[in-house]
């Protein structure tokens, strides 16, 4: 059957239910993190952060907020990177699901520079939590176009250096690739269905260019990355 990727899907994902909890959700979060690691997804975000902090003093405190942090895998990767490079990262993970936050906290007990907050990102208090960099790894596709414009407009006001977005390329090839990965990783039914919907809710370059124009961004870099990702770096200074 032909996969139509011309327009972004607005089909719901089961993981969008902020009240969800239990072993099925925990398994889904951990499998998503594993696939992201395998396909180099964490590196896409990390490379974006390296761009934003280039030429900054190593001793400077860099406050990074991960929006839609999931099980905290990206934050732990950032903490390990900072330790290796002798950098001073202060890391915050934000997610609207308390079960997800609790799971991330349990996995991050050995990381004193990571803390977590259960918060709806549409809450105005996000604006009050200023930071240097905001990262969105596989988060932005959960929202409709108008919500993306609203959120990024808020984030622009809250970040001193910039925003790094790492999200899915809406592609029939990516859709078929994920179907194959479902078998290889033994993903549960929720992970399989949500993963396929996520790809159809993903982006094409034209979508990101359109958002950039609507937001009147002074600096915006959009690059395609393996495996079927877009790295979108927005400098706010």
C-alpha cells in the first residue's frame, strides 16, 4: 500500500495521554531511547548544542532544558558529554507525564546535574524558566502547526543562546524502515502504532522553512541527518 506523506497527519498517538502509566509505557520509552541511540539520534542533538556553545568558555555554566524529555536518555548523554569535555552543564528535563518523569529520575540517580519537572509545556511558567538552550528531541511532531509556532515563539523568549530541534523526516522510506525495526526490536503494539503515526506527523524541509518565516528568525539552520531526521538550530542571540 502506498504511503501518503504529502501533508502532516493529525492522527493521535497513545503516548499523548499524559495520564498513561505502567510497564507498557516504560517499555516504550526505553525502546524509543534505544532506537534513537542506535540510529545516531542523540548525536544530532549534541552536534546542534556544540554549534551553539562554540567559543564559549569551558567554565561557563550552560543551562539546558530538554522539552519532552521521555526517560531522560538525551540528558544523560549530555551529562556524560559534559563530564568528558570538562564542561559545566546544568540540565533540566520537562515532561507532562508524571510516570515518565519518575522513570527518568530513577534512571538518572547518578547524575547530580540533572533534575526533572512534570509540567505542561503550554503552561506559561515555561516562559519564566529561562535557560541558555532548549532542546526538543522527537517532541515537536506531537503538535499541530499552529501550536508549534506558539511554542517556539515562547521558547525564543526563554533562551539566551538558542534552540536545537531534532525530529522526524516525513518519508515513505522512513515509514518502511521503522516497520522493519519493529520486528528487530520486538516493539510492543503501542510503540509500533505510535512510531508509525509519529513519522506521518513528522516534517519535510518546506514545513520547517515555513515555520522559520512565520517566526521571523534571524538565524535558522536546517539540515537533513541520518536516520531520516532534521536538525533545526535556531540562534536567539
